[in-house]
């Protein structure tokens, strides 16, 4: 295709099978210099060691005496588990949305207050009451001051009234500042931290299948848009609502002081205000939630664009990507625009209500007999009372719409399924698994929710029953110390098998099967303990953020000594690179490592875990494990024979799972990793997922998966020579590639 398009193509690879089709080959040495360049034949004829190491797998012997070919290439891409249909439970979604949009859900406010704490909320209410009192008290104080001044015999001096007036104002200012600090600092910190923690814990505790049916943008929206509201708009609305409530109550008391008959109008005013806010909230609350939800597709598009920006540019898709982004932005802004419109409507209606209240209060105060001083005080309060009521409704409705973020976070925390089940209560002995006898008996699994899939033991299940299964009635046994390789095309279920053994994927409850390791059912063992005891090496290593030391990246739980860490890095030949950057304590930047070096680092983690586990096991038996010499010294008998040591070490087993752990390394590094594998994990049972079939040829057994089922298993050397063999077919495809 590239030749037909007359396109220039640059391929960076450590796989030699593509070199013969290239017009020009540039071979790089380990130090980054050019070791050779030219046509493939010219580069081979140059005789450089680096070049022969690169193409060494093209030799006649690659693990089979009767085969003469190049090293088989990867037969497929990475086996990434993908759900057949991306959905969530419609019933759960309906319950969540109905709860989020319900009117007057006081439980949400109680939940929010619990996240803040009782003492901060009591202090918040106390200073709010204090502000409402001290804010309105000067108006009444002016009435007493004025009456005393015009009297023939003043009871107090002017300085007395001025001093107390100033005191009230200072107390009002101080309580306002304290209320603002509590609302905008303390409440933000407590509520934000607690809600973020609960949401993050729900994410950590969710099963893998939840993430296969949930868009990344939905989760991103929770931690961005919703948390932004909780850390900004919501506490501001809560603070303003509290202040307006207490100020409004104080103003109402001052106005009523001019004539008790004014209080007759208060129930009617309250009914009008309540009706307006209720009518408004029916729409505004839903618009706010729609505004939050409309951001999820936009965030998903942001993430997809960042991941695929190179592809967009290479294929000239930037204009289409820009149009899609603009369309999503427009869609996400529609609820915000409509919300602004209904807010303007609220302001207009409240303005009319304020005018009516002013006319009513003025009429009652002037036409009915009342104390002149209190009437004057009420006139002063009337000027701000209407605006206070309007602000109260606006801030309260803003509080109600902002509380939707709390509803969504609470719903997520409470309704997200949990990975840990009630039966995960078994904690195996410290030495488990000692032999690592793995028995998988008739297990089926799916990435869809289990409620959607059911297998019936009393009837013949049809093809539709298995349409969404990642694994189908899988039966497999791995003997202690046996090295088993699993291969198959993309989507055959290889990675699903790894996830199943690590309990990242659970079998269907109706599959009538089980998994045992050394006689213990895998589905009664505590998940954290299982993942701690089983050593796994992924294809894509994960590292801590930049700035964390090499030591912590290698040994996150700090269970090994510095000497053990250095010895392991020397074993995988990374110590020279790390020592040049400052040693174990130096800050690590994962971008400075190549993909192959990252995989070596991941293998070093596995070796370190194995050595530490062995040291702890032998220490419990009174035997000291000397890591630097990798030998055993009995504390009671220094002259312990090596044969006895070997027996003890051979009795110490475990389970190692490898998922394409050498997919990005060159031939020489791959051989080095194999040597480490055979020497360090000699007594371990090994399950390895691999597309590079030259690595599996020396394994004890190979298992071929297709559509989630075991279609073939046997000795690799025998299967590759068997006509009609699935394994030979994959081997042939690798050679042709």
C-alpha cells in the first residue's frame, strides 16, 4: 500500500523480519551511533556486531532443528480486552438521575453537612446568626439614639451611642469575615477533601468491567466539573444563603417593630417567595445537571484527541476533529445558555415582588398607628429588605442547583459496584502459594455486567448465550514448576485469562466453575493478598510521577534493602544507567528510559519481589538468604551442603504471570530476559502470554486460545511439526509476516 501511494515511510523497530523489505536500512549501536547503513545486504555484509545482534534471529536455528526461517514476528497486536457493547445498567442510570433531579431532597444537604462535620457547621451557623443580629441592631440603636438626643434630659452622652454603634458595626464586620473564612476556606477544604476521597475510593474499589462500560469522560467530569462546583460555587452559595437568611430575619423583625400588623403579610410574602423558587428550581436544577452531564462527551473527546493527535495530523484529519470539537462545545453550552435565561427571568420576577413588598410595607407602616421611631427604622430597613429577599431566593436557588454536584458524587460513591465481595475472607498462609498448582475448571467470564448474562446448567446454551463471553468454559491445569505459554489471535482471551487469575475479572456466577491454586479456591481469597502473592509482569509498565526516586519505583512498599535493589538492577543490566543518573535515591523520569528499558525495569520488580519473598520464607525457617551470592547459609550449621540448599530452594515455588513482557526489546535483550527467567524462577510455575513464538518454543507446554476457548495444547516442538495444528498455523503466519 505504501509503495502504491509512493509514500516515504520510516519504521523504527527492533524486529528484523521487516528489514528485507526496506529500501534503506540504518542500524544504530547501543551508544546511539550509526553502526551501518545502506541496503539490507550491504548492512549484513558490513559485519558489525551490533547489526548481527539485531538480525541474529534470521539464522537457521531458532529453537527448532528442522526449521530454517527468520524469527516469527508478532502474530497480532496487544490483546486488549474490549467490551462487546459499551453500556451501563439502564435501571441504575434511571435511579441515579431520578434521585439527582428530585425536588427538596433534604438528605443531600444532610449528607453534605456530614462531610463538613458537626463542629464547623455549628460554628458556621453561630457566626451567621451573630452577623444577622449585629447587622440590623444599629438600625434600632439609631432609633434609641435619636429619641434620647431630642429629649430634654438625655440619659447618655453622644460618645456612648457612638461607641456602641461602632461596636455593633465592628461585631458585624468581624462575624462577616469569620463566616466567610468558615465558608470559603474551612468548608471548602473539608467537603472537597472528603467527597474527593470517597469518589476516589469508589473508583479504586470498582471492578474492571465497570470501566469497560463507562466512558472515561464521565469519570473525568466527576473529578473536574463536579469537584470544581464543590470547591467554588457551592460553598459560595451556601455562605451567601446563610448570610441572607439571618439578615432577612433581622430586617423582618425591624420592619415588624413599626406595626405588628405588618407581620400579617409575612406568611403571604413567604408563600409567594416559596412558590417562585419552587417553580424556578423545577427547571434550573435539571438544567444544572444537564450542564454537568453535557461536559462528559467533550472531556472524552479531549482525551481521545490528546492520545491520537499524531494520527490526526498524519492523515489530515485535523479539520474534521476541529469540527467535531466545535459541535461538542456547542452541545455542552446549550444547558448553560438556557440556565442563564431562566436566571434572568428569576431576577425580573423578584424585582416585581420586591416592588410589591415595598408598597405593602410602606402602606401599612404609614396608615396604621405606630411608634414614630420604629416607623423610621422600618423605613430604613424596607430599602434593603426587598433586595435581601431577592438575594436570598437567588442564592438559595444557586445553592440548590449547585448541590447537584454532591448528588452525582454521592450517587457514584454509593451505586458504583464494588470489587470486593462478601466471600473474600480467606487469608492464606504466608508461604502460599508454595507449589503453585493452578486448576481452572469450566470457567466463563465476560466484561459485561453479570446480571445481563446467564448460563443455564439444565439446558443446552445457544450461541447467543456465549456471544458476549471473553472466556467460555475454560479448563486448564498448570502443574507445579511448569512453564506454560498461551498464544492466540487478538481477542482470543489471553489477557482475559491473566485478569481472571489476578481477580481483576470475575467469572460468571452461573458458569458452574472455579479456580484453585494449591487447593484454595481463588474466589474465597482476599483480593489484595492474592495480588501480593502472585507476581505479574505487564506489557506496559507503570511508573510513579516524575520526581519519585528509582528506589521507590523499584520497591514501592520498601520491603527490600538497598543491596537487594542494586543486585537486582545489576542482574537486568540497568544498574550502570541508573548509577549514572545518581543511583537509587535519584529522581526518576520514566521518559528517559526506552520502552525496552522500562520492560527490563518491570522484570527487575518481579525478580526483587521473588527474592524478598524467598528471604522472608527462609527467615521464618531459621535460614538466612544472602542476596549478593544468591546462596543459603544456615545460622546453626555454617557447613550446610550445597545439595541441601538446592533442595530447600527447589521446594520454594510460586506463580509468575508474564503478559508480553519482552515485546519491545531487541534479540540480545530478549535472550538476556529469558536467561533471567530460567535462573531466577526455575521453581516457579510460569504462565506467559506471548505473540513472539520463538520465546515459547522451549516452554513445557503451549496453550492456544480462540474465541475464549482452549482449542489446542501440547509440547511446542511437537505442535509446530503437526499438520493442521493451530500452533503451527500461528507460527506460519509469524514467519510470513
